[in-house]
C-alpha cells in the first residue's frame, strides 16, 4: 500500500530556536489527531549534520501519512501542526522547503 512521505528542511541558525522547534515536533507527534485519532504514520525531526552540502538547512523533518488527504489535513486543519508553526514563526531564515512523494515503505 502506498503512503505519502514528506520531507521538510528548515534554515534555523540559532541552536536554542532549533531545540524549541524540535520540542514542538515531539509535542505534535504526541497530540496530532484527525477525527479523534492519531493519523500521522511516522514522524522524525532532527538536527542535520554540519556539512557544506546542507546549504544552511539545520533541521530536517520526515513525516509519513496514509494518504494525500491526511497530509492536506495536516497543512490546513491540524491544531498540533498550527502550534508547531507558531513556535517556528520568526525563528527561521526563510520559509521551509517541503517536498513529498508516494512511498511503498
């Protein structure tokens, strides 16, 4: 069965801000619900390794959803994701880069 794998990269140079965003991801993972049930298949958010190829991206989040509808809910209606965005507001150098793809994993 196919799922949606989403990768989001953040440029956040301040380590204290990075830690705050990662804590918000931990909270999101515990609290994100759709129709009263958890709906994110898996979620991992970490600091990236210092390497010139990272091009300033200091955080990476990988999210897996059962469907594109679930990912769209995450973007538009999920209260836990809105809380994460509020924590990240003003802490990033630019908008995060997000890509997603179908996955059979």
